[in-house]
């Protein structure tokens, strides 16, 4: 072989090796130090209250699931195990977690005290750390101020401010109802018995007040409950003849209905005033979790690498509103929070400069992957969208945002009067 040919071969080989290993080598100087994750619970049947309102509105009984209303199903458990398995492997590959069973320094799990959230927490750690018996922490009773802040005095809404905020956000309700008619009519065709009047679908939407002074959108909320129940039924892999009386046979039909759910989010948990009053305590816990290990002064957050908080879609919606984070994943409507999805905050460190960064993203499985219990892998990855602002940078490990200024901006969004100290059981 000539010298020129030999040199060409070596250059070609060097180029190939750079393409093969370049990204991993370039990412070596970024170290993942901490993860704070807020996960929604997995698939459940409608809650007892949801069932009562949707059956009254459609004047017919809806499918009874094999699981008690409102509780995590076996299918939902298995889907969350799939996600947890991938997350555990992913964080071990990134060096956040050691091989084998974790210690308290590796993971701390706190769940909302309801069955569906506690069982989801168990599924996540069963997937990530099979056979390790990771402890699931939760408060005694049914109310945890971190997750059920709306039931606590410190986060109560001022009725006048709530109505003013909702009126400003709602705008022209008649125009919104007209805009959503394609989805509303598809929903009506799916769930109303032939020949029935189903007046819930034609009644004009309007703002109403409860006896306690709470303002809500009459007409929209019950339709949103129907859509959520159908989405959960699809994700549960209910037989088609048990889902909307056989009228829904594809995930595309579910996707077409989801804008109704987005409108309901827009006019409830996504209203800034409501999010600030009821979501500040959870976002504050996220901030303290990301600071733990750096700023220990008065920080009660567990000193652990992975702080996993298992919560509800309402919790995630409030936090993302305070962050000004809007996402739209394939097959889902804007801002949708599917079962088992999560809002993830990662703290990274540049080992060369010592600078710290935050990476934030929302992730979920697709409608069909949930239905078919598809394992999460390179061929079927989690759907994901990253948060970013003007000072963030795109790197080999994702979009990294300045650590201190990002946390400072989140802190400015908090209502300090709606935060109480959080103790970790």
C-alpha cells in the first residue's frame, strides 16, 4: 500500500471514529448531578364524581372497569413499569445512579396519598429498581399540602380575584364553543345514544359560581370529563365495544377530541392567578430540590440524586403555567398531560468551567404505545419537548439553561403567601 493510500485510509478511519464517538466524548464534560421529576399517575377509570356527571349528561351508563373508579389499573401499572425501567437504565448510563439497588442518597419518592398515585410510585420504582423494595413516602390521611393545596387554607382563592382572572382568560365563551364545534360534535356522536337530545352538547357555556364562591365554566367541564374518560379507556386497551359503544376505533379519533380538554385546562388550572395560588408550593419544592447539595441553608428537601414526586395532572398544569411552559407532543393537543407523563428538571454541571445548568422537559408515551404496553426503547422513545428561554444553549446532552437565573425567574413567579414549609416523611 502506498504512503498516500495509507494516509487516506487512516484519515477516513479517524473521521469514522469521530462520528462514532465524537458526541459521547464531547458530552463527557457535562455531569448530571440531580433530577427532580413530577410524574402524573398512570391509567385509571373515571373517578366516582366524573362517572356521575358524565352519565347524567349522556343519560346512559358508561363502561364499568375491572378496577374501582379512580384507582390505578393493572394495565396502567404495567405501562408505568415500562417507563420506570427505561428511566432507571437511562440514569445509570448517565452516571446519576450506581448499579444495583439504590440507597436513600440515590432516590427519594414522595407520592400523593391517593391509591392511584401511591401505586404509580410503586410501579415506577419496580421498573427502575426491580426487586429492591424502594420506599414510597406519603403523608397520613388524604390531603398532602404539596399535592392537594386547593384543600388547604393557605392556598385558598379570593372569589373576586378568581372570577376576574377567569373572565379575562375566557374572553368570548360563545366564540370558543363555536370554535370547538368539530370536536364537540364528534364527541356527541361517540357517546350519545341515537335519538337522544343530549342537551349537554348544545347548552351555551357560561361562568357559574358555586355556593362557596368558586367560579367555573358550566358546559365545558363535563365535556372535558368525557374526553378524559375516553382517552383513559383507549390507553387502558379497553375492548372497542366497551369504548364509546364501539364508536371509537383509532387513536386519531381520541386525538381529535383532546382540544376540548385543552380548553378546560386553559380555563381552570392554567389561569395564572389559580396556578400561582395553588401551584407555588410545588414549584417551590422543585426549586429547593434542585438547590439541595449546593444551598443547604433552611433546605428541607431530601439530599438525594433523584427526587421523584408522583402527583396529578392538575399539579403539573399549575407548575408549567408558572414556568410559562407550553408543549404539544405528537398525537396530543397543546398542554395535554397524559397518564404516566412527567415534567422533568435536571441539574447539570460543566466539569471544565464549573458552571451549572438546568435542563427541563416534558415527556410521555404515545396513545398507542400506552394502549399496547409498548416497552420504551430506541425504536419507541418517550415523546419529549424541552423548555427553553433566550439564554439557553443547545448541547450534546440537550438544551441547557443557566442554573441561577432560571431558578430566580421561577422564584419570581411564586406567591410566597401560598407556600408553607414542606416536611418529608
